[in-house]
């Protein structure tokens, strides 16, 4: 991407000046981010004192005894300023970018920005008063749907500004490790009594005041010590003043807004209930807008395509296809995506000795993959990593001439080559997959050497280097993407998938240290959780998923977390699964005599009652390999449903689904229903 440079305009990369690097790396008239001046706030007696608060009240020097004015200040060094392309065209976006660059503004300036924002439709418990509106950005969760709000996609600079305000406020209070996924700007919005059930149970909400007003306290239900009844009800609660820097509360409990005078502008900060349901691309987008990371390299790139990583699935399927062809009827059968079928008998060469067509595997790993791909010189200015030199305290820039490791653009651009290389191998009639710089392959034993030679010849032809020190020959057991695939049981037709022993021992060692310390730092959890989640996905199982849910909850803690007995049990369970867990076995051909039953349940609320039903399908595998099927379905007796409801359960889908399992497993019942 090229552009002309206007000497009077602020360029995207401020450290790039006439082909050289400015060691200061600051915009003109910006305060030094490493030595921020402390804002001044007024004490109750009118005397000024030093404070780290980002939200402050000051007097207008031009007016004697004038009213206090609200000012927000935050210090954003150039490396932290997000680079969002293309340039903003919406007026609100232009103002937000200006505020980010200036770093300080007053309430009336913000009010001009609020007037330009799109407005959300009010929720059922909300009432819009004089000039009232709400603007929500970040992630959303409604019922079973999750995703990134359109406001975040259409207003990235406004979103970045609101996130920077939150981060600055939290930093001033030593709470910078607070997690959030969503923000709502509320101006003169009265919220009636309600709960926010779609918020995370371990992350409280924050209310940051962005204007001066009187009253407007937050009422929170408190049966034990409440001294204020919410207007129009007899519910007792406490009234909490919404004052700088912020008010923290549990939004899953009943709460509501009390009357106020003036213009009440609040920035509500909250965390969605199940962030793990967001896609990787959605999470990456939210991190870019919310964190404004210290180096702006990732902000010069946006993902325009979905990256599919299905290498393990593809290689496993290819192994199963080869094993299936050499077993049973010894025929080849494929159903294509358009519904047509490719089929035929196995060639006599392979039938003479089925070991010839037994699957073997290997992985070809590129050497220093990113460093083999250069960046266009005119794009160097968007790939500068800034670091503070401990020797002189100056921030210095380092130009990336090849794809930098850890950059978002590197992932997307290299994955394009990765998919191209996979297509080239397909054109060579080679069964291969791609996972970034790893290219796992599967081949029949008789053609293994030919396959390997073809891959190496193609790499040399394109000038791509591979890691010869890690290059292993084809084998029936191979490590693919941290997982060990075992295709040795070709006669039994079983493919086994397990974690690499080295990976399992590494994770077990990390868990041992946590158990020995008796506590865990929340900052360590994302890395550990990611490794365990990947390893656990190879084993499956409900027990592992429940344990992972407990670890995910720990990641929301703000401070070092002391392990409870439940936490310790969870970690011990995961450690045992890492070291002793059985591999996942995939049966290539159905085994005669097996019976598979799939059950389900449904629960609908009809007025004040529930209507519950169950059903199931049974597959019985015959010795010939064909299937015999039966099915059942019925409504549950009302007395059973009423008994469940009488126990105080709000949702009956759980016991309904369990009832279906019990009905299918009990001999005295399954004989009747099937």
C-alpha cells in the first residue's frame, strides 16, 4: 500500500519520518507516557491534592467561583495508539480518533461526540428521558447467539476510545487486570429494576460517570441490611452513589436506577456470560479494539477471511479411507459433495498384500517459516516493533523486513501460502494437509518414498527450505500437530489418537507446580488453559469439559487465587487424564453385535406448566456390517413433570434428557419402547 505524504498531516506511523526513526516516538505536544503528570482533584475542603484518578473535576480559571467541570485524561504513548484502516469517514469516528491522540478532553467535548452516535433500541426495563439514548459496543449475547456488535464493527475508533477510558480508569485504581467484553454508554436512561442474566457470574459490572449530576444512585437489592425500598415496590436495598472513579456491583442481582437531576452519562462495563462461544476471529477483533496493545503492528492489519485449520481431521479421515479400502469387501467408495459416488474394486496389486496399502504418516515442517517471506519495502512502516531501551530509557523502533512472529498480519499472509502449498501437493496427487508451517501427509506404504521425494523436489523448485533436522520418514505412528496418530492396528481396523507423551508430561509438570504452591496467578491461566484445552480435545469426555470450565472461571479472578479443595481436585483430575487417559479409538468398520442408542429430550413451557417429551433411535450393527434401526418417542406423565417443578427447578430440560437415557438403558422399559 502506498500513499503520498502531507508534511502538515499526522502520518499513520509517527516514528517514520523522512526515511529515518525518531527515538522519541511521540506526537507533537503529547506528554511523556513514561512520566505522566498526576491530575489534580479537589478535596472536600476545596484544597487540591495529587491523585491518579483519570476522571477529575476542575474549575474554569476564567470564571471566579464557577462550577466544577469534568475532565477526562489518559496518556497514550504512540506505540499504544491503534492504527485502524481505512481512515474514518464518520464524524464521530474522526472525533474519537482526535480525542485518542490528544489524550484529554472535557465533558462538553464528549457531549458533542455522544450526539453523533447511533442509538440502540431501548430494552424492556429502560426508559429514555430528556435526550436519552444508549450505545452498546463490543460483544453481545442473546439467548444462544453470541458475536461482535455492529457498533463495534462500524465504529472501531469510538470503541477504542471508550476502551481506553476504561483502561485508564482501571490503571489509576490498580485494577488493570479487570476483564470485560462489552461497553454501554447511557445518557439519561432510567433503568428499572432488573437482573442481567447474560453477564459473567465471576465478573462484576462497573459504572464510570462521564458527566456531573445529582442523585442517580444505583439501587441494589439487599434483604439483610437494605434501608431503601425501590420506588413502587417494598423490596429493601442499598443506594450506592455513582461517583469517580467507578462503582462496582453484581449485575446478576436485582438493581435499578434512582431519580437524578442534570444530565446523567454513564459508561457501563460488563463481561458476557460465555466468551468461549466467540470464534477466534471475533475474539481477536475484540482484543484489538479493547486492549490497544503496546505495539501497534497488529493494528495495521485486519482479517478479511476465515482461517480454517482442519489438518488433523483431514489426515485422520484419509487414514480411515485407506484402512477401510483394504478391509471388509476390499472396495473403494467415496460420496462426493455433489452427491455423486466414486466406487470400484480394490486393484489386484493391493489385494495380493494388503500391507502395501496400509497407511503411513509423517509431517514436513518448514524451517523458520516466517523468515522465508519478505515484507514489501513500502510496508515496512506498518511493521515496526517499539521497545523501551533499558540503557537510556528511550523508546526505539525496529523494522521488520520479514514476517514478524506474533503479528496478526503474519498469520493471515503466511496462511495464504500454506493453503497454496497444500493445493500444489494436491495437484501432485499427494494426500496432504496444512496447519500453518506444518504439512502432515498420509500415504500407502508402497508409495511412501515416492511421496517424500516428490514433496522435497517441489520445495526445492519453489525455493522453500524445510527443517531437515526434524524430518522423519513415513511411519504407521507419527506425531501430527502435537497429537500422536497410531495406525498400526490395520487388521482390527482401529485408528488411535492420543496426546504426545512429551506434551502430556509438560502439562502435568505445570499442574504439579500449581498444586505444590497451593495457588495460581490468573495471568498464567490463559496459556495453561489453551494447552490443556487442545490436549483434552483429543480425549473428549464430559469430566474433562467440566474441569476445564472450572479453570476458565479461575481466569476471571483479579488477584492471585488460593486453590480451594474443589480447585485442587479439578487440577488433579486433569493431571491424571494427561498421564493416564486412554487414547481415543476410531473404529474404521462397524463391528457386528454392537448396539448404539441416541436419546434426546424436549421441554416447552405452556402457561404455568411444562410439557416434556423424550425420544431415541437405536442402531444395531449386524455381522454383515448393515444396520437395523428402531425408534421411540413419547410425552412424560404430567405427575412426573409436576414433581420436578415442585422441587423448585426453573428449567426441566436436564432431568428430561436424563429420563430419556434411563428409559433407554433399563431392560424393563427398553423392551417396551423399542
